[in-house]
């Protein structure tokens, strides 16, 4: 990955994190500290280290706090904020679709704003190259996790919470790397589902599944014990 190649980082940080109350009552989940460092600060620092230098961040809940924090930590960062004003009544597929004009023609890495990961996870994805997503195969995997099944060459066959635990390669941790060609297909699928079918409460994995079903190849990259949660 080289600077100037137009590979962007998209971080989704719009949600209210109701499950983390009371910690998230007056702080967005992405600004909560893990090991003394706010999650979003960790994420941006890691991405900058790997060479990503253009950021698109989706905001909603307490968005002024997210904008202020990023401006304080990384003055001069090339960052675009995209507001999901309907964050309380929509899901991450809706938030991602709002970023279409900023990333549709580019390859990009997509991250959930609350994922905590080892720098090596992103390095592995970049080394593998698009199109791929990080899969955690170790540890407990339950019904609530987004699970992935793949063929013997690690090509993703199915992705979602509905995937049976026993057939899963592992859990998708919320970090994906797309080529510009797959980006186009993904946003077309998101538009069809969110806008035309009004599936505003869907997770973006439903659109991943659609482009896989339509012939896009996504590879699962087993990050093993490299921590991502």
C-alpha cells in the first residue's frame, strides 16, 4: 500500500452503544478508552502506521465529541465526516450508504468504530490484498456474532448472524478491505437494499452476502489469536 494510491479508510462511528450504558450515556462508544487509549484514537493511529492517510468517518450519536476528539488528536488529518442524522432508527448499512460519494470509486478499508485490534490484523489484510475480511477463528463464537463460512480456499460463501456456529470458519470482526471494483458493487447492493427495499435496519453484511451471491470473491483472512473484539 502506497500513499497517493487512493486507498481510503472508512470508520463507522454513528451508533449509540445502548449495551454499554451507563458508560456510553455521555460518551460515544468509539471514544471509550481501552488500556487507557480511546478506541478511535487507537484505530486511526494504527491505520496511519500502515499507510492509510485519507479518512471518512460516519458519525451520529454525540458527533460533536467525535469531531472534536479527532481534531485534537490529529490536527491536519485528511478526514471527511458524514452524518447519519437518523442514527437512532437505522443501522450500519444505512450509515455506510451515506458515504457512497466519498468512496464508491476507490478501494477502501472498512472498520466498525468500536473494534479493538492488533496492528498486525490490518497488516495481514493489506498484505493479502483486496477483497478480504478479517475472521477470528479462536475463542467462543455464539449466536449473536456475525459468522462466516468459506470454501477450502477461504472464499466466503455465507456471512451473517444466521450462519450456523458449527459450519462457521469463525467470526467476522468488522474489518474489511475492498477493491474499487467491489466497492462499486457493494454500494449498488446497499442502494438497492436500503433505498429501494427500505431495509434501513439491516447490517451491511447482508449487502456483502448479496455481492458474494452475485459473483464477487471475498476471502476470509484468519487472524487467529491476533486480538480483535
